[in-house]
C-alpha cells in the first residue's frame, strides 16, 4: 500500500498531525528551492529523533573516491556527491529553561505543515506542552527568494499560552555538516573563517578537492508583539559555527518573533564571498520581510501564469501535477547554463551528479514549452561545453578519433557513475543527447544551434556508434554487444532493440545535418569538417553501419525483441506474480531479477515513444500489449511513457492510472523511498503525460497537432505552451476543445488532422 497522509488540496501540500515516522518523508515532500539552492523541510529548532538534514547549493559538489570491491579498467575515479551544504536554518530555542524539541515535548497538538505552491512558501505550526508545563503556540514560515536567489528567509513566532515565559532564541550557521551517503565517512568541507559583525554572522568553508568556497550567512531581528527587542547578548564561535543568543521576556499571549535572513554566496559567482554575503543581507534588510514575501508571491504568479496545468473535478490529480511543476521550477530556472537538473534536485543526495539522460529525454520538452526557448537551449549548450570531456570518457574505454561517450552521471562532463553495467553499458544515453537536438529544432524551429555547436556533438556521437557496432559474419549485419538498455533489469545483453535503433537513427540524422549544413551554412561546414578532421570516406563507413544494423524480431509475436535472448526467459506476466514479491528490487536477488522477464521501465517502448512516426498505430499496439504486462514500473521514468502510449491507443483507464502513478509517485510514496528525496526528472514526464498523452500534442513539419482526449474522472483540463514565441492555451472538455492565442500572428494548428486557424488574441472552439 502507498502512503496517504497528504491532504488533497488544489494549491497546497498539507500534512496534519505529528508522527515521528513520517518526519523524513515530509522533509522531502515539503522541500523548497529557487534554482540556485534548496532546503529539505528540516525543523529549525533542535530535533533529537530521526531526521535527514539537507541543504544544497547548485553546482557545488565533491568527488567522493569510488568504492568498489574489485577495480576494473575504465572505472571512474570518483562519484560526484551532491554536497550537504552548511546549515543556515538552525535556531535552538529555550523556553523557561527547557529546550524546545518536538521529540521530548510532553504533548504536541494541532501540528500542521503547508507547502503553498501558488505563492512559493513553506509553513509549519503547532502547539506544544513542554516537560516544565509551559504551553506554547509556534508558527514558522520559510521561503527561498526567487529574485534574490542567494537569500532565504525564516520568520519564527512563539506565543506562550498558559503563563509568562522567558524565551531564548539561539540562531546559528554551521559548516560542520556531513553527507548521509559519504563513501568513506570523510568530511567534505574545510572551515576557513567565522566572523561576526553586529547582528550578522559569516561562516566560510571550502570543499576539499574541488575547492568551492561558500560563505553561509545570517542576520537576525528579534521582536515582541512587532516591536524590535534586544541585541545579541552572547556569541559562541568555533572554527565552523557561530551561534548568537537573544533572551526576551514575554507575557502570556504575547508573540515573540525572530526573523532570520540566511543563505549562501559561492566562489562560482563571487571573488569575495563575504563581501557578497554582506551585500545580500543588506538587499534583504532594505526590503524587509513583508516586501520580500510579496515579491516571492509575484515571482511565483509569473511562473504559474505560463506553466500551470488545471484539472477540473479531480483534486488529487490536480495536486499531483502542480506539485510536479512546482518542484521542476524550484530545481531549474534556466538562469545559469552551468547548472542542470539532477534526479533528486535539491531534495536529497541519492544518485549524486547533476545530470543524467533524464534531462534530454524527459525534461527538455517541459522547459521548451513553458519557458523562453533560451532555457532549453542552455541545456543543449551545457552538453556542447562538455564535449571534450565526453571524448575523453570514450578514450578511457578504448574509443579513438574523437568518438564521444557522454557520461551516465556527471557534474563537469567526466563520468562519475561507478556501477560497471551502467557506466560501460548503458550507452543509449548518447542517443538521448542527439535526440534532444532534433527535438529542440523540431519544436522551436531554431536551427542555429546545429551549425554553431550541435553538429560537432552529433559527429562525435556518430563516431562512437560506428566504433561500438560489431560486424557479425553469422548474421551478415552489424550488431551491438554487451549493453544495458533503459530496462536496467537486464545487464550485458546483446542487441537491445532500443539501443540499436537509436544508433542507426543517430548516424542517419547526423548525415542529414551534415548535408543541410554543407548546403546552407557553408563556412560553418568547412570550419567543423576541419576541426573534426572528418572525411567523406568516414561518413560512408558510418552509413554502412546504419544501413546494415540488426534488430532482433519475433515472427511469432510480430514484435521487435527487447534483446536477443528475451524469448528464452520464463514469460510469467506481472499480474501472475505474487503481490508479496513486489517490489522485486527490494525482494529478489539481482541474479534472479536478471533472469526474469520483468522490465523496470519502458525499453522497446521508449523507442516507440521517441520515434512514434516511424511505426504504425498497429505496431505500437502490438508492442504495448506484448511488453506492458511484463513491466513492473520500478523506475520513476516508466509510468509517464506508458501513460502517453496508452492514451494514443485509446486505453484511457490505463492512461489515467499511469498518470496518477507518475504524478503522485512521491506524494503517495509508491516506491517506498521518498524519504531519500523526490524524483525530479520523472516529474517532467508527468507534464508530458497530460500535454502529449491526453492533449495529444505533436509537432509535425513545423506545425502543432493535437488529438485531445479526456479521462472520464475529469470534467476538463487546460495547459499553455510557448510555441515559437506565441502563447497558446488549450482547454479540453468532453466533446470540445478551446484554443486561445496570445501573440502577434495567426497560428494554424491541426486538431484530429483538420486545420484550425487561431487569430492573434482570439479564441476558437473545436
């Protein structure tokens, strides 16, 4: 059973009641971020029961030395850890001589958390009776400024309910943090300085090895019933921590409050991080809490104006999609092309790295359609900037002549994933990177990226596929041996259909682009050919591989086989598997999983999703009906692809079930792992389930096509897309679809194959 404690609400994530065993899950679910930094929903005050403290800074990482039992040639030297950053939120609190700790309170009542997604803030409130008999009411609000993205704000209010109270606030900043998942129990931060100036504190620390310097800062204002009160009376300082102390006497029912400004300034952005921290505090002080909150609400209103999806008549589905869109916008804003979208964003440490193939396969469509196209282009530029490293990665595995293998997991372009069956074998990631270039050009119509940068990436990827393929004299075709496809429950297989198909497509697409650039961008063509040292002879060898690529096929089932040996397995369908055996990744040995027919996520069907127009609907239906019954969906990336395909096939009940699973994967904790952090990249797949699945949106020959469908559980839904500089709103109800256009030019779209023209600032109902 999945968890069910989050209250259904259209715009907020709400938890009521205090349960210790839910604390770590809620710390993930109520996380906040602003693209530059993020924060799990840890309590500000001391908490002595189980908790997972996590604060994160975009782009800051540590190369944790790889830990394996047996070192193999080609292993990455390190695993890039998303670093637990110094703690800026901490505020220890004493009331009438007793420390406030929800784990030791005599009683906690009316505990409530709310993550308000519309306005971008997190609130926690409760009443507590301490062991010493004092009863208090607490209300805490926290947000990370969308505009001043180095600054976070906390307003912590305490009201004594049954007697007067002496309250001591002890806010601190602390760089003495550790990572939950350090391989060798190493410390990742080296303290450099701890400085105090009045009500301001600055703790500066540097990461070992990578030498990122971060100043963690705070500034505090104390008040009673709104009147400023008291200055620091005591400062405790160590090498990596500064703690201030403020004491206030409060009458029963008076409100004692601390407003804490905190956050990070980093050497990636500033030569002098302490001066930058001081200036960040001054900017926040000049505005004050109320103005900062209003600016936060306005910034989020602007985000929602473009990226919201509304669903009528199904609160849980509505809450799910907004939660996903909210987290995507908290994780990546597109402002900084050095950053990317990690699979846990700013909500946990698992997986490490900041970039997987998830960005290209799942996230780019969301950012292309809901932001300015430059944001998606930045994600492509990120990979171009790491091309030299991708060529180095391939060279380490024995590839030559400028062939590139992009990393499975990376922070700076170097491979840092250390499970061999993924690092060496999950090479389909190269194809996703090429596909993203195609997808970007198809959607935006902006071809400039290809002659400027993209063609170099494509050439290096085509070279990789040419060298990775092997000529089989027995089959008289090219084969690709020893791979792992998207379905990680089959390792070291031969001729994974999806990988072989991508390899062929990448080569064909690269050759097409070479021809186009040679005829239309002559000087770029000559520059790139010289730089890559590419000859026509080499290109014809690539083409030979693409033209003679082998795809395993079953005449009996009329389907492409996931890999050569798939039919040798004992083909027991998932619904015939005892429920007590699920999830198999937690119940079975790896050996047993590898011999089973069970599919972790869409594999052959991932190819049908990418290259839908290469196959007929009958082909899709045959493959869907064959493979879905063996799929256990134990990857967060699986339900969204199946939801889209089920919708295309008119299997709306399945499409809806998969949609709910992908959109509430974390809220309902389907995979029993939410306490480790959220599944950020699969959240983009949720957006695709609605826009591409139910909305049926496709781009063909530079024009938008829709095939709107609606689940019977919904009264209606709507979404907006930015298509080539014009904003189109699509509203679907049973029996009709409305299109409204904001933009200067008319736009022709196709609905179920028929063309419809929408006038500028006009609307059309179909």
